[in-house]
């Protein structure tokens, strides 16, 4: 008797509550949107070519500085950064600032401030070979469809 009651209960449960993973005919699977395609029901957000994110872009740029590739870091910086100093001046200043610190041992995201339009201020807790606790600040601006570094400091 118990087995029959359990079987009937299970059958009724299956009929009354279809599986959550069942898909109706009018539903379409989620797809990754292509750049420039509006997504979501509100249609307010747009996937753009503004990738990578400010944090990703800052890290890419910092790798150039870490590798002492100052000329390329200058050329990949914003127009404002480039207009403030020539490539030779940037290379000398960056080299003088970073050389005493030694190699980067670790870099962890501390904060991202997106408080101003088209500006991102990103701070990292960085450990260098000769300085155990430093804060690197990278300021980026959104220009020409992507994020570009406008300022850098390490304290």
C-alpha cells in the first residue's frame, strides 16, 4: 500500500509541476551579444567595443611599465598623457620612480572609482621587491572607444 501511494504521489507531483529546466517553444536560449547589440529587456545597456574593462586595461598597461617598456606604455597612454610629457621624459621619470622599488611581487585590486563620467581611478595594493607596501594609482579616461591611461603614481 505504501509503495502504491508513493508512486501515485510522485506521478501527481510530476504532472502538476513540470521540471524547472523545461523550455517552452517561444523561449530562446541565452546568447552572448555581439558588440554594438543592445541587450536586456530595458534596452538601456549596450555592449560596446569598450573592452577591456578599466581594470583590465590598467593591468595591461602596468605590465609594460613593469617590463620597463616605457616607450610603448607612453604610446598606449591617452593623448592628454602624451601631451604633458615627451616619451623620453616619461621614460626617465618612470625609470627613476620604479627602479628603487624593484620587481613587482604581487598586485591586488584595492579600489575602483567610477564617480566621474568617462574617468576611472584604480588603486592597487602592490608589493615590490624593495617595498613591501605600496599603492599604485592608475587614472584612465574613455576616449576613442576604449580606456586609456591619463596618469600614474606609486606611493
